[in-house]
């Protein structure tokens, strides 16, 4: 049971990091799109 909890915690941590990374990338992309909207 303990090992399962540890694995779950690690998975949750990894998932959280990926989510944060994904949100940050989406945020940057939206900012870039707004900046260069007049060009394209």
C-alpha cells in the first residue's frame, strides 16, 4: 500500500509539472499571437 501511495504521489507531481508547463506555453503562445496579429 505504501509503495502504491509513493508511486501515485510521484505521478501526481509529474502530472502537475506537465500541466504547469502546458499552461505556461499556451500563455506565451497567446501573447505572441496578440503581438503579431497585425502582421499576419
